[in-house]
């Protein structure tokens, strides 16, 4: 950023480009960066939940459409075996 001209010295640079740069930097106000919004953990949880639901609802249906009947049957058989062979805790 160009140095502002002090009140003691009003001499501008002789190069027209440098002169315009100095004048423009003095006349243009410096904008402050906007403050980012406060984001809470609850906001983050809500957004991530919405994203998870969006993809999760499509996943099972798309997976089943890509599988053959034999593959679906094997998965169902394994699930049934796991349900019936569980060992109960005492």
C-alpha cells in the first residue's frame, strides 16, 4: 500500500501512474472486512444431519437396484443367520 503524503510535503511523484496510485489510495476509503456470522455446534449438527439424510435415503435403494436377486438373497440369509444365532447375555 502506498504511503500517505504527509502534510509537510505535498510533492507528488513525477510518474503519472505512481501519482494516480497515491491519489487514489488517499481518496478511497478502506472497507473493513465483514464479521463472519457466529456458528454454534447446534447449527453445525443441523446442517450435517440434513446432508446425511439427503444421501442416506438414496443409498439403500440404489444399492439394491445394482444387485442381482442372488446377491440380495445371500445378504438376507446372512442377516437372518445373525439374528437367530445371537448368544444371549446372562
